C-alpha cells in the first residue's frame, strides 16, 4: 500500500521567509486525507515538494518511501497527481494525452485502451477525439483526473480536484473519489469544505506554513466549538416566545416561520441549557449546529489559530 | 491537417482498473516523449509552416536558375559547381538557427510558463529523459528542414551543371557538418529554453544570439586581428567552406592606405571541434538547469 510522508519539511522562496515551516506527517494504507487551509497557507507548496516540483530548503518529502528529488522515477511510479491547473498540449487529442500517460506508466496497448475506457465511463470524459484546447475548464479537469488515475496508482495527490466543475460534475467526481479511497491513499487539498467533508476520513489543517491539526474527521467534529445552532419548531412560533432564551442566547435571528438561529458563547453547558429551554417553548423538529463541524473548525483555525484543545 | 479518428473503444461492463505492471525503461519513455513532441510540432503547424517557408524560398532560387538557363537573368555564381554549391550552402546555418530557435527555444520553458508542465512533470520520468526526448524531436524536425533545403540545392546543381558534376565527397562532408551544426544550435536553443520562463524569450534569444550577436561580435573581433574561434556562426561557415575549391583558411586583405585586415574561415576540423564544444557544453547545461528548475508559479 502507498505512503505519503513529510519530515521536518521547510521551504523558503526567499531566505528566512518559510512558506512551509518544519511540517511532519505520515499517512499510509488507504483512505482520503483532506489538506485544508486558507490561501497562501502552504497547501500547494507541500504537494509540489512531495512531487519533486520544488526542492526542500530543509527536511524531506517521501512518496511510497522514495525521495521525489533523488529518486524521481520510483517515487512517482505509483502516484497520480493533479497540481495547480494542469493542461495537456491544447493541440493534443484527449485520447493522445491519456495514451501518452499510459505509455509512460508502462501500460501495454490493451491496458491503455481498457484504462481509458474505464475512466471514460466513470468520469464521463468528453469525446476522446476532441482536442484538449477545445475543452471547458470542467471537462479538462476530468481529463487530468483520468490521467492521474490511469494505471491505478496507489497514491493520489489532488490539488483542488473539482476546480472549475459545475455542481453536478462535482457530485460525480466526489462519488468517484469515494470509490477510489477504498483501496487508494488520497491526499486532497481543497477550499470546498463540502467536497472535503464528503470524501475525507482524516484531516490536516495548515495555516501560515504550519500544521495546526492532524486528526480524523470524527475527532475534528468532536473538538469543534459550536457557536450557533439552528432550531426548528414543529409549529410556528412568535419571536417574542423566544425571550426566555435571552440569558444564554443574546442574539436570536428568525430564518423562517418555524426556524431560528441562536448564537451563544460556545459553551457546552449553555448548549444543553438552550436545548432544554427550546423544548419548553414548543416541540422541536430539529436542533443542529448552524455551521457544519468542518467549516466551523476551519474558521476556528483561520481566526484563532487552533480548534478547542482536547 | 485532418486527424485520424480516435480508436473506438470497446463498451464492456465495469472492469477493475488495469494496474501498470512496472515502469518502462528510460529509453522507452524517451521514445514516447520524442514521438509526442514531434506530433506537437506537426499539430501546431509550426513544422509545416517553416518547411513551407524554406520550400518557397528554395523554389524561388530554382526558378531563378531556370530563368538564368534561358538567358533571362545572369547569375555570377554559375561559373562553377563549387561556386554554386558554396554560395547555396552559405545560407544553410541561418536556416538551421531559425529552425533550432523555432523548435527548441520553447521546448523546456513551456513547462514553467503554462499548465503543461503540471501535466508532464508529475509523470514518473527523469527530467533528463524529458530533455533528451524533446531534444531528439527538435533535432529531427530541424534536420528535416536541412534535408528539404539541400534537396532543392542538389536539384539546382543537377539542372545547372548536370548530374556528373556533383562533388559527392565534399557534399557528404558538408551534410555531416550541417548535422553537427544542427546538434549544436538545438543545444543552444534548449539551454536558453531551460534558462527562461517565457517561451517566446527562448526562441528570440536563440535567434538573436546565434545570428545577430555572434556575427556582429565576430566581425569586430576579426577587425581587431583575432580569430573568432569561439563563434558557432563562424564554425557554421565550414558547411560552405568544404565545398569551395579555392578555400583559404586565413587571408590578409588590403583595405587601402597601406592597411590590411586579417580574415579567417573555419576548416572542417575546426568547425567540427567548435560545434562539438557547443553541443557538449550547452546540452549538459540545459539538462542541469532543467533538473534544478522549480515550478513556483
């Protein structure tokens, strides 16, 4: 099975200004790891270091236990990757662009045809005789995803894999990656929390070049500080009826006839108290965090530098 | 150009992925890269564009010869086959430089200027193999231009002097030097391509340095009384010099007022040595530069 490892990895574009600073993690086996962080956090730089597209200032990156700078062929032999916005030659046909990848990975004629056929069906690729320069951004992204998956590599490094895709395409690709993660190791960076939460089992948060959190999705959800809940009553409720909640939820916003958003201090005791008080006001249909756990964690890390400690 | 339709793939029920058994050899990957690059030159019409240009210019040359044969124009270089071939071969280095700049000047920089590099550089291929594959294809199309140009010259010589007059041995030596010159010029183009990030810069720099800068500097150095042994353009002169029956490597030319200047022309050995030097130095440098280049953008 594949492995992804970075050890005390630092990269400075200019001396003394690290874009990635002393980060370490190791993932192996199968599953999907979400690599999250704001713009400029160091996500793409980490992936480029792993792929040998950048040279580390110090520390090392390893793919399948090979150094991508010193032993490029072995490190990338069982790895598929999408980084930044890859483009095959615009004059090249989709089939030729994929065939070239298959040949470089060592597939024979039948293997290439079977693999292109599989990707064509699973990713709904554009017509194979089309030139890559004719493709929309979403179509091109599906072609490069197919190229990354050709020859069934053990490890996939995906930087914004659904970039430029419409919602329907994103759903399709999410389904594809969910199937892939069963027996592949996927490291996926994305700004789209919905994609990451749908696909990834483990998460790494990076900000200002440093890893802030490396945990399973469940752990992140458990540790996240919920500061607002959406409560839906079984019947219409007047806003005044929610006045008893004032001591615990100073700000109440009406979202719909039966639906309100309650903002509070993020304390678990306050949350329990709010639930009890809401049940007193009327029967409840739902009582859920206003912001999904992953999004809340992301916000905590970006604004406060960490999520609540265990 | 009309593309052949892509193969129709069999529609089968869902099958498990085909696992790539093991990486092919670097030599096999080199062939894949070279073939893909030649296909790229053909698809972008760059190759056929330059080929057409060379063909049109050479055809115009032939038409001029025919007109001369019918007494419509008088051409001074038709005095002997040697004079004709020397004159014709003198422009060959320029065509080779143009072709090398066109095909090699952006062959590597394209990976750091657009998303093409992010498609190619994540493949399990050593960068030296990428350079060598693209180099082979740029050289191949450059030599195709040389062959077309030479064929027109041969046709003209046969028309003007008859097939029996062709001096095959000097011609073969000249062709060999053209091939070596193409190797050297493409190496220089690849080096500039590895150095710069904008494709157009590599193309223009190759043409400007090899043609404009070197010839200007060469003239200045010769006026100062030194042999320009370091200039590739000077070495390229050997392609024509070997066809010249009256070739003199060094001459003293009177310029009036009792003053003289020295003039040098490269011999075949000297030309070959300079070209080999350029080939080794610039090809090695382009591999080193390309291997160390980072995808920062």
